[in-house]
C-alpha cells in the first residue's frame, strides 16, 4: 500500500484496497468515484456472484449492499468471514434498518448505513474504520505480544493465539478489537455504554445488546479467557 492524499489534500498515509458491491448502477458509480477520490483502490461489483469470485483477493475492506439480485449481502459476508475473519465489512441497505443492523452486527459487520445516505458519509465512516482497524500512519511501534494466558495477542498481525497447544483463534475484526481493548485495560471495569464508545465508536447507533452478543461469541471461541460479567453494569478482564 502506497502513500496517497484525499480529496481535501490531506495525506491518508496508505492506499487501501476496497471492494464495493451494489446493484444500483448509478449509486455504485457515484460511491466508487467518491472512494477513489480519497486515494483508495476501489473495485466495484453489481452482483453478488461477481463479488464472490474476488473474495480470495482479500481487500482491506468490503462494502456490501444487502439486497442484491442473486447472492445477497448476508451470504457474501458468511463467505468473506469464512475466508478471512479479520477483514472489516460495512453493510448498506434500504430495508428495515434496525433489523438489518442487528443481523449484520451478529454476522460480523463493523458498520451499517441505511439508504438513502450522502456519499460523503460513507467516505467518513470508511476512513474512520480503516484508521481504527489498520492504525493511523506513523503510529508508535506495537508491542510484539500481549499476554492473556493461555492466550497471547499479536497486535501487529491482529491475531489471537493459544499458547499450548499452539493454535490460531479465528476472530472477526470486532471481536479482536474487543479482546485487544480489554487486554490493554486488564482489571478495569467498563460499562456496556463505555464499551460501545471504545469498540464500536462514538457514531454507533443501536442498543447495548450487541455487547452481550459479542461477549457470548468471544467466550465460545476463547473459553479460557478470564472475562468477568459485572451484572447490571458491564465487563472486566481479570489480570493473570
């Protein structure tokens, strides 16, 4: 990924590869133009079947319309996450916003935009998500590993590893963000509202139910993680 500048002349630091899937041809063209103006490399698709053939290319971000004429966005995110659990996904949809948002988050999406929306809003959300997932340019060096026995976190590669027996644990990008945040703040209690702000971002719109859903999935994947529930409040990771 090479250095680039956005449409306002600011340095974005990296040229990210983005795959956009939307069957509305005019909207697809407009969104592609806005995203490319930020210096990002964008590949666009009008059908789910076209997009499916490019899953193995593993871009830094997928932007998926849920309503597609063939393979819908829900099926696509299943296949994307099966191939690369850590790749972030933004859902866009003109259907029931609340229902699609909840289903999308449960399936591992990182953000949701209800149609109609301003193209500039998608650009802003995309930039924020890319910065959060991949880090701002010139950030301080990352620690080699963060230990949360019997696991350890490789922050640079965004991996969680079990130490014995050696095993890589497949997490979605949101699950990894939550585990990393709690590991960096072991012993500190956080309310659900605080976790929404720290992990989902200040612009998240929805209920705090997603926190409990995320923790339930993490506990299934990391059964020995010392993550305590503080009933009526939130969660705390207990230091080893």
